[in-house]
C-alpha cells in the first residue's frame, strides 16, 4: 500500500470537483481525503500504486464539465492517510502547498437536470427561480473569497434547511457540496414591492404582458426586460434608456424558437446551448413561422439579431409564462455600468422600469452578458463577461503583470504563472461610475486570484482614464502602443512566439509618433513592432466631435485627405452629399479643415467606414461607437459587387493605402445609380483587396507568413470573411482572436502579453 499527496490546479473549485474526486477515489477503492485549499484542490490517497496512478489519470481525463484541470501533481509527502479507512471531503483550508494564482469559476447557465426539476410539479424545487447544482448556477458573481465555500459567498446568509443539508452531504446526490444549493424553504426569494415568490413573478409577468418594462435582478446584475414583439414597448425602452439605435439582445425560450427568428448552423447551435449562454449575433430569418416577429425597433436597420437562451430558472419562468421572445438588456442608462446593488438599481433605473422583480441574494461582482458571433467556422468574442470571465487563458508569463486596458469596452487583465485572467467587461471609461466599476473589478480580481502585479502595462494615450490610473500606481510601468496590443492579443492567444504580420483596423489609437492610428500593418512579435503599412491620414474636424458625426469625417477625407498624388473627387460628385448638410455647420467645418484648427489627423480604417456610410446617406450622426460601420455592413449583406478602385503607394518608407480613388469611384458609381447594397458590398471587398495588397507587399519584403488580425473593425463579419479568404489564397496563416475580444475588450490581454515578453527578454 502507498500513500500519496495530490495537488490539482485550474478551475477546480465551484465545479463539483471535490464530489468527483470522492466518487473517483471510492470507485478505485482508495482511502484518503480531499479539500479545497486556498484556490486549488488538495488531498491524500492510500492504496495500490496502480490504483493511485489511475486515480491521477482520471482527475485529468474525466473531470466535470465545468472544470479546467491545468496541473495534477502526486508527491510522497502524505502524512495523514496511512491509517484512514474510507474517503472523505474535508473542510476547506486557506493554506496549501501551491503558489500558483487562484482560478475563479465563471457562472454557468441552468443545466438540463435542474430545468427538468424546475418544470416537474412533483419536485420540491418546482418553479423555484434559484435552482442550481454542482453543474450550474452562480459562481463568480457570488464569490467573496477563496477557498470556495458557502461561508465565503453571498449565500452565507441562507442557512441550509434539513433536506438541502442532506443533499449537500450525500455523495450520491448531484448537489453534494454544491455551495449555492437552496430551495423555497431556505433560499433566496423573489420580491415585487410587498409581494413575494409566485405572486411577485405574476406581477412582473403582468406588467411585461401589458407592454411595460421590468427591471429584473439577474445573476450578474439588473436587466431591463420587455416584450420583443411589441414595437411600442421597445420604442419606449429606447426613449427611457437614452439608447436610440444600438441593437437590443433578445432572449428566446429554446432552440426551436431561435431557429424561427434567425439562421442557426451547427456551430451557432453549440454556442447557444453552452454553459456560457452568450448572446450570439445571428442573421435574421426572412420568414417568421409561428413565432411573433421581433419588433423592428429591436435592431433598427439591421439584418442580424443578438439572441440567447435563458441562463437561470427565473428567465425560464418568465419565458414559460409569456411564451414570446423578450428584450433582455443591461440594467443601466446608456454607457453606465450595469446596476448590481438593490438601492443603486432603484435609484438608477426608476426612470426606466415600471417595476422591479428583485430578490434577496446579493451580487458580489457585476457581470454583463457575453457576446459572440460566428464567421464561417471562426468564433469571435465581442464581449467577454458572464460565463466566460474570469476563466484564465494561456499566456507566456512568469513575473506577475497587469494590463490596464483602454478607454472603450474596458477590461483589465492580471497574469502570472502562464495564465491570464481577463476581468469582466466594465463598459466605457467615460465617467465616474464606470471608473469606480473598473477599480472595484480590479481590486476584487486581484484579491481572488492572489496576483500582486510587479509590472503594469498601459496604453500610450494620456487622456485615457486607464492610463492616468496606471501612471498613479507605485509599480513599474510599461507603455504599450494600442495597435500593437491588438495584434499581440491575437498572437498570444494562438501561441505565436516569433514574428508575425499584424493587421490592426479600428477607430482610433495613439501611435508612437503622437498621431492617431487605426489602419495599420505591423511587422511584430510580442516584444515590439515596426510599422510597415498604413491608411492615408485625413483630418477629424472637431476631434471627438468627428467621431460622433461621420459627415465631418467624410468632409475631412474629401477636403483634407493626405496628398498622395491622386485627384480628389470632382465637386459635382460630392454635391448631393454636401447639399443635405446644414449650411452653417458645413461652412464651419470647411473653415476648420482649411485653417487646420482642431483637426487631428488619423490613419483610421474605422473612420473610413464612417466616411463611406455618410457619403451613401446611411448615417451622418451616430448614437453609439461603430454605428455607421454596423449600418454599412448591414446594407452590404451578402450582395455581390465589383470592388472599387484602390491605390497603394510608397511614402516615407511605408506602404500607404490612398483612399481617394476609392471614394471617387464610389461617388461616380453612386451618381450612375448603382444600388446602395452593391456599393456597400463593393467597399467591403475593396478593403479586403487593400489588406491583401498591403500584406503581400510586406511578405515580398521578407515578413513572415503568419498574419494576426486585431481591432474592432474585424467584428464586421463581411470584412473578416473577405480578408481571410484573400490572405488564405496567398498561402498565409491567418489568425483572429477567439476567446479574447477582437476589439478594445482584448487590449488589456495584449498589454499583459507585451509586458510579459519584454520582461522575459530582460532575464
């Protein structure tokens, strides 16, 4: 007989791992114990050596669905199991033998077994909104500290009743050591004003059914809910939320309902039903079948809808009662953090919601819904939040580092010991509430993981709140250029260690020359980069005002675009565009451009999308970041088209895309009556051709044949698909972020990757 100590690292707390270890050891006839220790799982086993080796192998191969086993170690320092008979789950302990960062389990959507119980009239948890087990339920949103036990979660205020305690202690029960376990007798309860339980639920259903808006306390924060088929209700939600055009997410009852609303392939089906339950961006069906169509106000002017399946028992109960799709959007005013505290929500949402369906389980950490989309067979993460964060991702890092993130779609990353933890999406750092949410997220993530960064990486832009915060910290700081962080994030996720070509297309980021970049071809590795190509620059009249007014960006290109030898479009071609603009504003913008007053220049792909959208009459003013580009993509659809003219020239040792011929061709074809959809599609094809041209020139000059794509423009499914197709045709390896957000939500991970690589170079 042999006694061995075992130590397991990874996401092994809050995922049913101790019950799994108990059953595995018992099946193999091993004696010993298991416990949550610090952020890991440890224990001892006694038995035949072969059985112990099999035990260790099964810990890796047969782990629970939600677990991610990173390392299993067996050592000879077992001290307590030699004379023990049987196997037991022991109380957790804060110490332990490991020094690796602690890994936090994300929340998991309701599992099939719990859903069956929810709908079973004979089950004691029938219609209980907070039903969960070791395979599902809240995790990251309720954890206050590790090791993961009920007393260190927001469930500590709910003592187990006798029947729940029996399930919790029964190795044969799937709620064996399920920390959030609860039932109607001992767990959280719904509330609506003075009503509780079923009466509260019925009150909320009645308001939604009658066209009202309800604030529902979800797993990671409050959500605003209304009937997605009711135009008046959705329009009123837009008015109250100050969100005139940005699409709303829609929750549907099941896959069958989703398939009547949108086109769903095998990959989309798999993602929709995953434990993460993200919002998935899908192409709308042209037929509505037997389901009430979504109101056009849900996603105005767009052919894609963000759908997701219910994540909790409460969501299922609402959909079962209402039997139609629901708008389920973040409980906040536009651009503010999602509300999590009951008092805060009552204050912030009182002008939006007609009532509050709340409960008495506190939310420790705010987690908005994750958003993904599928492009071909590629999964793109748009927003990494509930269900995905803060699960760790691989990163070649030893010394603890942090990435402070950018300004928009903000996240923060902590990394050490080969793993990076991207914190939840906290929105745009535009005001004090968002900034406070960022600080709270960083502090809690640092506390839970145990990572105390020695180095802090940040953006170059001095106006970003994240940069200002980083510069105030008493740590070594490493500035990282915005677009290098974009492509480094892609490279690091895919394990690229050597040089690569980085294609970074986004709105704006500060370049190392002090100008604004956004259409960049970089020869890079994780340590550094060299700019080898770019888009031509154009002024942004009014600076930030031009970002909100694509018509200004268009005027910048038409009147002040970088002179690279191409003629500007003839005035008679631009007259239909300029004639529809306010004459006073037009004169002011002309003067700004002519005199170069408050007109920072930018080489931005995102701003070129804005320009084309404005020239085609799709969007002169935007209400959210990227709106003009979203409308342009929607207009293009799957339309076939002939690409527009384009020109690449050599300027100042760089290959530069001159968009003047592209814009002239666009305006000529518009004047000749070419349909908008075809022109929009032609622009997408042109940018894909431009990208292939710029990359080909870099390869011809000796650049490697691996291409990493990054930046918010690659959320555009048509652009991404066309760019990949052309680069693959050149025989190139093309990579794009999958788990790491391709836009600014991935910047913090890229910053951490660059910082880690530079530290490694110093050793």
